[in-house]
DNA sequence: GCCAACGTTGGC
DNA sequence: GCCAACGTTGGC
């Protein structure tokens, strides 16, 4: 799951969100709101289950890469930020009766001492088929167990 | 249901 | 800040 750790202003609101921001939330839990892509939405709505681990990826920043791990603690439910005209993620085409967008809740699991950069991930033969490498440009995407295990085995966990 | 125009993502 | 790649929209 990708988030942007550096300041980005959308309708006057800074939408940056890093692994540190997640850790600092109450109980280190946050809603994963603002996803406005059908394929990414379907993954959150239909596939993610409580207890699933996710790789927290920092995108659109100086050092893009995997920053740590989080866990799904609530399965897909309507992304209500789409209903609020004052919210940066408002969408006129979504409403409570027929929600167009969905989100999950995630809880901080661990942070890597150093971000595993996209550049370094690209060097690994084990990750050649990874959606992140092959395709990019999708903010919620599937990770094979072998890819997840490889990434974790190459990460140093902070603390 | 095609596809051109347009908008967004996200690395660099 | 540029721009390639890709997703979405809307006219026909």
C-alpha cells in the first residue's frame, strides 16, 4: 500500500502520510482513505482480511521504497471521506446509499531502520515479477508471499 | 463499445 | 518540474 510521506496539498489540506504518522495515531491504527482507483478499491473491498500484513510503501518522495509493515485490522467498508464536500477526497459520485469507494483500517507493525528503496528492489531477481516493479502505478496492489518474505529477510527492523 | 482527450501517478 | 505510462471520461 502506497502513501506519500512528503507534503502534498490537495484542496488546501496536506495529505502526506508516512509510516511514522501511522505509528503516532491512537493505537497506531489509521483508516486507509482516499484511494480513488477501481482496481485498488476492489483489493481493499474484496480481498484484504483481518490479520493480513501489508508493506507500507513511501511514494512520490525523495527515497521511494518500502518503509515498514502494517496489519489489516478492519476489512473493507465505505470511504466516507468521499461523502464530505469539504474533504480533499470528496467525490460527487459517491454517497452513503451507494458508496463508490472503500477503505480498510491498518495498524502499525514495524518500521525498517532504512527504507528498502525501489532502486534496490529493482536489482533483485526474486522481485522481477512483482507488481510494484513490473507495473508500478497502482496504490494498493498484491504481493506474493515469496516477495513479501524476500523483502522482510532483507530488512532490518527498527527498535 | 470504441477511442481521443484528458487527468493522475509517481519515478527521475 | 518533467513527462511516460496508464486510468477514466464522454462523445459518437
